[in-house]
């Protein structure tokens, strides 16, 4: 009983760490929004009401960069290590391919 209680004990987080997690979460959500726009309107579509429109492709590049920046902050804070992400990527390549239907042998 005590071991279980210890495993679920309350944790503390610094404001800086909370901010990094919030940023990563927000940027992930922004990537999702642009992916939805690509599915609905296409890669090279843009908002016709914008005076300086960016294509969905450009917007996705920007949001992925924002996401990577949040990862970079976590790396600098030693919260999420690039080596761990790289290792997980190797696993993803090995495991996700079997569930893809249309990607051929690109990887
Ligand atoms: Mg963003």
C-alpha cells in the first residue's frame, strides 16, 4: 500500500518547466490545426482573406519549427534528451511502418 502511495505522490514543477510543457502542448495543437487545413483544402491552399497569406505547407513548416523549438528548450533544461527522442524515432520507424498503407518503401 505504501509503495503504491509513493508512486502516485504529488509532484512539484517549476514555473519554467510548466511553461515549456505548455508551449510544447500548444505547438502540437497548432500542428494539428494546420494538418486539418491541409486535409480540407490542400498543401498549397491559403486563407484568401489574409493580406499576406502563407500556404498551408509554409504554415506547417513554421508550426513544426515552433514545436522543435519547444523540444530544444526541454533539451537545454535536461527534461527531454535528444538521444531519447532519436532512440524513440528508431523504434517508430520499426514499428509504425507495418500500419502504413500508402507509404511504399520510402524509409
Ligand atoms: Mg506556433
